[in-house]
């Protein structure tokens, strides 16, 4: 008898909320720390969120398709900045510029209608 026939992978045996993602948070600030051969990004509770591996030796790096140490460091630093970037309010200048462009476009449409 195959495993699937026994119903182990049958969704009717799973609780209804099994397919939902758990409500989990990863509190800021996030930090990156260097280890031998990798960087790790951790949240305030010391939970490891991302591991970015690197290799210094060019031959081994090409074979394993790993990042350089500098590439891994930059990625780890930028991942650690994500909570701060995601909380930042939208740039008001962008919205003001978009509104001004829309208003100018509307005015030029009215002028064209008058001259026609």
C-alpha cells in the first residue's frame, strides 16, 4: 500500500487552518553578524532569519557558485534594513509631483479643447 493511499497526504485529515500561515512576527531591530563562511541576519529575539554564504577562494567559489565575502556582507546588511524600510511612510514628494503632473495635463487638455 502506498503512503498516499493511507491518507497521510489527504487534506481532509488536516485541520481547516493548516494551510494558513501562522501569525509570527520577527521584531526589529534586525542585525547581521559575520561567521566563518557566512553571515546571519537575526531579529531582536535572536531568531536566525537569513543565512548568506560566501567563499573567499575563487576556484571553490566558482564551483560551488557562492558569493564573495563582500557580496554576502552587502546582502546581509540590506536584509537587516528591511523592517526599517517597510515601516517608512510613502515619499510625499512623489505624490505631490504626480498630482502636479496630473493637474498640468488636465489644464493642457482644457486649453486644447478651447483652441479647437
